[in-house]
């Protein structure tokens, strides 16, 4: 039978959750899903900003909802997930726990409260959202998709970002573990490792450091949220049903130079 790319890469009608969806890469990924017919719940701490984004997309005719809350707290993760499932009618096809934060300190100065906050958002919320998604998705006829967001720091240390590097490295390992346990329950779990992206997270980098990073990118530019739409549509669609446990760099070739 001929490969029907329109069918295989379709996400039309899929019900999705994207955390951190008020801005940056998370919003870009959610937008790619919405543009192609998916129904998406966006989650974010910034309630007012989230509502502006939701209103904008709803005015465009997209099926989108917002749930605000603090993803660093387990009780809030529970509440937000339950609300999302209510909005999605109890069905979940795609989970993207993409919310993340960055805190920069020299290792000898890194405050304990900042360390715990980065791990709570960048790792613990990812795990709890994945666990809840697995409980809903497992053993269904259709393949459930979990798309985690790792980082280039999954592969090397970076500078002044020990908590971020630790969390993102763990996300990649968690992705492999979930894939191993859940593949025979009809769930695929993969991760994307973005390279240097022109988003709010890197706004506080010095121009010298930005120039240094740009010089190493073979593509000659930093990435933008638009660059993640294609990979996310692939991983969310049935075109990737036999891909499991992978961490895919989307970095303009940074890691191969």
C-alpha cells in the first residue's frame, strides 16, 4: 500500500497538552499543532499572558484552552492535569511537558532554593505529567505520544547552568526509560534537544557569549520556535509510530562541528 504522507503526518483532531505554552519554544510547538487541526490545552504560570495567547488563537478559530498554575508544585500539576482532561473530554493523544526555566550562577554560588526550583520545573513536572499521561494513554488502540524537551546540555555541561544541565540530562534518561517500559503499551516517548534558540530564556546572555555560540553553528543562525514545528508534527503523528526512546537534536548542526 502506498505511503500516504497526508494521513501519516496528520495531527488533525488529536488532543494535546503543552506546558509552558504562553511563550517561546512551547508556544511555537503548540502553534504548529493548532495550525494543523489539533486541539490543545496550553499551561503556564503567567495567567494574563496565557489568556492573551489563548484569546488570539481562539479568534483564529483554533481549538485551544488555557490552564494557569505553578508547575513547580505537585498539587498544582495534579490540578492542572485534571482540568486539562476535563477540557479535552477525557482523551489525551499527545503530551508535551515543555515548560522550563533557567537560572545562571557559578557552581560555588548556586543557591539551594534556585537549584530546587529548576529541578522542580525542568524535571519533576516533566515526570509527573508523563506519569499522568501514561495512565491515560496506555493500552489504547491508538498510539499515545509523549514528546519531552531535553537540550544540548543533555550532551555537555554548558557554563553556569549546573541545575539546568542536570535536569535536562535526566529528561533524556527519563525518556529512554519510559520508552522501554511503555512501548508494548502502545505509547511512544521521544525527546527533542533544541540548540541555541532565540527566545526569552537566552535573553540574559552577554553579546560576547552569543557571538561565540553563533560562530559554532553551521547553519549560521540561532533557531526560532518555528524550527520546532516540523519535528513536533512528526513525533506527534503516526509517521513516528516505530520511533521510541530517541533524543533528536534540533540545533542547526551545532553538535557536529
